C-alpha cells in the first residue's frame, strides 16, 4: 500500500513542531509533526493511503479516536483548525499547495478561532412530549389540530 500524508488540521507557527508518536499509522502510532509555509502549518503524520469507505467500522472508529486525540494534544499548545476526518494527500507538495491556496482564509479563520473551543452537544428528547407541549402553548397549532378529521 502506498504511503501518504494524513492531515489533522492547521495551526499558526513559523517553526517546525513535533507532537510525538501519537498519529494514525500502519500497525502502530506514527510521528505527528508540521509541514509549514511561512506562518501557518498543517499538522500531519505519514501513513498508508486509505479509502475510509472501504474500511471496517472498527478500523474507522480506531482512527477517529486517534484523530481526536491528536487534535486535543495540539490544542494544548496551539489554536487548531481541524480538517475533516480521513483527509489524506499523496505528497508534501500537496500539503504545500493546500497551504498556499488557502493561506489568506486559513489565517483569517485561525485568528477568529483563537481562544475558542469547539463543543459537540448531543440531546435526546421524547418527540411525543415535545409535540404535545408545542400544541398546548401555540394557538396556531391548536387551530390546525381542530381542522384535522
């Protein structure tokens, strides 16, 4: 299987950075480092190119957990713009091209994200109870319900 470069996200730094042997790899963790261009850099690791659509759920979940771990580790020192899980390219030049073309937008988004944190909120609700509550408190819904046979 051909090796590629897995991209976790983008940070602001003009100096090369290393985050340890914590990345997605081939049968073990690979070294996470940066590939930079001027004052921004992609956080990457080298690993075999993968088509995530063809992997087992177990393998995908494992790599997703590693992806999240890397993001969290980088966040300890930098503001990071995460990229979509499973983003891979074939060569260093592809990363450089991405940074060159996106530099103005990436810098702007990094400035906006500084000091902020992304949170995922999950909610469970009982649809029948919610609809009943809406019906009790909304005259328009009550009127429509009266029109129904």
